[in-house]
């Protein structure tokens, strides 16, 4: 049994063709994710270009960052909205 093909969205096409530089592995991402989430919640504009590029292309790490952001925001009594918007801004 074959499933019908879904159309490739613009976002999916962008992720597939995204330049992988600066490169960051999932292991490296997990080592830096705490700092990245803290920066997102603090509204910091300090760049972490490798992390940004990795999260755009890696759904698993992006979900981990999202989950951690929500958890930290709740623990700290912060509104997660601005941090989530920074996380998903591409």
C-alpha cells in the first residue's frame, strides 16, 4: 500500500537546502543548548550562528530547545512567548 505524496512546503525545502556552515553536531548542540535557551529568554542578541543553523535543520534538537525553553520559563516565572518567537524566527 502506498501513501499519497505530500507537497514539499517552502519551509521544508529551505531546511533541505540550508547551508550547513557553521557546522554543529547534535552532541555539540546539546552541550550548548542551556546557554542558547538562557540567551533566548533573556532577549540577548549575542550571536550563536552555529546553534541557529543547526536548529533550523534539526527537528530533534529544535524540539529539545523548545521543551527546555518552556521548562526554564515556567521555573523562572517568565513569559516563554518572546523566547519562542526568537527560537522559531528564521
